[in-house]
């Protein structure tokens, strides 16, 4: 079977060899429960402490502000629930503001809270997928406890100006907390958390070539926070025995991301977008030309269906997805595509192509030719 071409890095990045090596070493030498007082436990605790400091230094946070979780989904839910529950227990009736293009973990949890009676404002976005500042200003109330706006959209790659949005939020209500899902930003965008102005930030390991099953939640010092899982671990913000080797692998992946050839990948992203839009008629690129992460590009095609196109490309050896991996199995159109106002009647075929640090120009050239062939064949059949 010929070599496959993987263009779904936004869904998952293969485990890096350097990360696996570190994890194997930890499993052999620091396998004990990090909460134990004996020597073996202290060795595991030392590994976690070193990893926490390494990541905290990378993002500009204090070590006690970094909470390890099972991944960005848990971090997102923990951020919302932890802040809102603390407000509720204090006798307040909190208000939540969420954009319509958040990751599905945020969207679904917010919908659940709304059904339970929580006051929620859903922010619309422009055609590029960015939150409108004026609408954000209007949404903030005296009791707005939390605003959650994604840093880099996981389907179309648009980047929200988080620092600017943070300034807008704080100028309207200094007591309103700001959370951002940075799962697609960490590694690709150089940021300092203090400079961003956010109070909470989520990230994931496997988007960086680290292991699955571990992520982080940054919680700014002094924030009143009620944990979902009570316990003494993670500064009493998230109970449960820490996964030492996963945490060590996460830290290694973050460290390696400093050396990524970001400009090279960005240039390849530009090339991909150009090749698709030029060579395939009746195709639209939904990723904006400016203010985006170029390794994520989303397209719409007329005359084909998303699932049929995705599976046909898979049979041709091209791994892609119609959108977010967390919602690609859904029958309905992605909430992100709906929020962008894309005409899915005219352009029913949705396709997200995402590049990694090992993607080559030759792979893109080959993939575009195959996509062009498959789209043409499917249109003829329909």
C-alpha cells in the first residue's frame, strides 16, 4: 500500500519520538504515586514539579497557576464549572458569555447549564469567525461572571485578538473573568499569559505531539474556584492521582514546540489554499486571508457531501476531516459552519485540511491532485 498522506494535524499529532523516550524513562524510574511520602513517591513528585515549572515558564505563569487535567475538554468544563459554581455558592446569580464558535466541549456544557436555568449570552461572529467587539461590550452585565472566547478556532483557523478582547471585558466590568481555549494556539502562537490578560486558559498535550490524556488549565492567582473533583492534588483545584509520565511527555512536547518551523508551515498553508481554490472549481476557502493560523484551512465544495468526500479521500490514502474531530461524526452541520453563515445548500461538502511540522510540499501537491480528482468523480456521480 502506498504511503498515506496525513492532513488532520488539528485533530491529533503523532507522538514525537523524543516525547516517547522521556515517558518511557519516567515509567521506569518514577512510576510511584506522586502523593506518597516515600522516596519513590518523592521521585514522581519531582518529575511533576519539573514539568510544571517548564510549562509555566514557557507560557509566563507561576507554577501554582498551572493545573494538570486529562485534556483541554476537561480544562474547558473545569473552567466554566469551577468559576460559576463558586459564584453560585457565594449566593450570586452568575451570567455567562460564550461565543458561538467555541469548541464543542464549551458549547455542549454551556447548553446544559442554560437548560438548568443559567443566564447565557451567545456571541455571534463575523464571516471570518471573529468575535465582534461591540457585541461583546453589549453582552457584559453587572453579574457577568465569565466570558469564554476561543483563541484559535479549531475548524477554520481564525485567531481572535485575545489581548484586545480582554481589555474590552475588563473595561466594561473589572470583576468579569475571561477564559480562552488555547488548544490550537499553544505551540503555534508565542504568548505570555500575563500579557494576554486572561484569567483562565486551557491547553492540550496531543495537539503538540505529546501524549493523549493530559492537558492543563491556567487559573490566575486569587480567583475563587470550586473544583469538580475535590482532592489535595493540583493545589486542591483538581483531585486525582497525577499521570506522571503523561505530564512529563506534555512538558517535553511544549519544549520541542519552540523549535517548530512555523514560517515554513505557514508558507505551505498559503500554498495549499492557493492550489485548492485555483484548481478546483466551485470551491470556497472559509479560512480568512489574514489573522489566521495557516496550518488549518477549511474549504466548502459544491456538488459533494462532506462524509462521502472524506471517506472517498481516505480510500485514496488522504487523511482529512470535514471539521472538528469532536463533531465530525455528527449528522448535522457543524455549529461553527452555521455560525459563519456558510451556504451549506450550495456548498454541502465541508473539508478541513491541517498541516504539521513534517508536512511536505510534495505531499500537498499530491493531495490536491487527488482531491481534485475525487471531487470531480463525485460530482459526476451526483
